[in-house]
C-alpha cells in the first residue's frame, strides 16, 4: 500500500529553512521563517514567561486533561485581550487551539458544517498555508487583489472592486487584522471601515487571522480593526496566535473565537467547535496555555509582558528603519518599507535575485522577496544591504 505514496511538494518556506540548516557557510543568515530574534540573532524566552513557568512549577498539581475547549482562566484572559473589557462575552465561543494554525483549521472545519461547498476568499498574496488549510476543510479557495502593481502598497480599490463584483452572500473572507503576512502592508482604519461596510452589505463573513497582536502599533491599537468589524457584523470568526507576542513558538498556543449574534447561539456554536476538536486532537496542550493565563492574570507579570511586547515591536521597527537607511546609503530607495508593519516586509526583490542572495551570499529570503525583518541584526545589516544592492544590479 505505502509504495503508492508519491512525494508531497516541499513547503516553500520550511524547505528553505531545511536548506539553510544544511548550508555549511559560517556567515549564512536566515530571513525566511517568521520568528522573532533579538540583536544577537536568538529567539529569546521572555522574562515574564520564565517567571510564569517558575510559578506554575511550584503550584501545579496535575497533568490531567483540560476541557476540550481549554481552561476557563485562559479563555477569560484571551477574551479580554482580543475583544476588550466591554464586550458581551456571552456572545463568543472561545477555544484554546494548538497555535494559530490550529485555530484556522478548527474554525474552518466548524464553518464547513453550515457552509458545505462554501467559498473562502484569501488575499493575493497571503500566508502560504491558508490555501491548504481551507481547502483541507472542504472550501473552494479564491483570492482577492491585495498588492499594487509595484508590489509596494495596497491595491485597495482593486480589493473592494473584486469582492464587490465577485463576492456572494455566505462567502467567507480571510482578513489579516495587522502585520499582513507576507507583505507587512495593512489597510488604514478608514479603509478597514470601508472593507467592513462592504462585507456587511454583501453578507460575507469576516474570518480574521490575528497572529501578530502587539507587533504592529500596539496591543490595543492592533485590535482596532476587529472593533470596526464587530460594529458592522453580528457574526465574526477570529483566529489568534500567542506564539509571537509571548515567544511561545514551540508551545503551540492559539485561540479560536466565534462570535454569534446573541448568547442564545453560543452554546450550539461551542458544541460544534468541541466536536471539531474532539475528532482532531481531542484536547489542547496544557503548558503554554498555563503560561499565558498566568501572565495575563498576574498584577506584576502582565505589565512586564506588555513592556516586553513593546520592546520587541521597537526592535522590529528599528531594524526596518536601518534597512531603509542602509539601502538609501547605497543609492536604493526602499522608503516604501516604512509603511509596512510587523515582522515581514516585501522588498520588491524577484525570485532570481532571492536565489542569487542564497547561492552567492548565504542570505536566505523567500522567493517572493519577503524577508523577516526581525531576523536582521545590527552586526548583519551592512552585509545584507551590500548584498541586496549587488543583487539589484544582477
């Protein structure tokens, strides 16, 4: 039987990461996978996380199963973090999932029960795994225009035009709340109001990927697009990741939130979420959830964590500015990067140039020109800028 399996195509980003690991060059640099790194090139464990872990190890009494949707403390804290303190939490069914990817899949699986043969819209481009996740849940996946012709800004008119002309009632639209992956290009708040208004008029369901809260403009500021959507839509799906802003990549901590028109629907929605989880991974992991819940509920750890998020965002911002200035010093205008937010930026480099950087300089970026800005360091900046300038001349 197994001899009939064929090789699956490699993941476009993880495949580059595997090639990087095999590269023997001492000066190689990985700007592909989206993980935060400090100026020493390491992915740190946050101090708030270390303190929370110590507290957990002292107090934890069991390794028993969590409820299917996760623990109440975690759910209460995530609801407050994402939805704010004034929201009617009776309208939201929330579940802890293994990472943001788990939230996307459980959310899509749950929607598929009421939208068989439904259509899912994603931006072009979008995170590489979106298409596969939504297709695996049984949806037809379509893409809406997002980048302008120069690939340096948002094609807002094109986005609205396509969704207006081709969208149907009942279609699901995947939106990136902030720090768009892979481009770093976000709509303005006024544009968010227009997007929300259009989707409401078309009776299309917003499905929000909220993977980078705090890495754009701030924890509260990055949630403003969700507040805009909630004003216009009685139903909404939000898929959050705690991997980035807590630095818990390997712990796989995420959250699915499905908002209903009234609390009367919440129990039924949660029951269907539980059903989707039960036949997939049955129960969520405990440790990462405990870290998040401990930090957010602690009067000393919560502000420490918020400060650490601010510091991570500041470092990303400073690296992006340093790249702009470094390229300007080499006669290249990369000023368009200033309007991009979060860990990722579209540099405008083409696949041939990306391949040249990898082969000739040991600098790994995605073929689309996407780089992880948080992977840059003060010590590597000149080398990267020199290499990009040389690549542009190839």
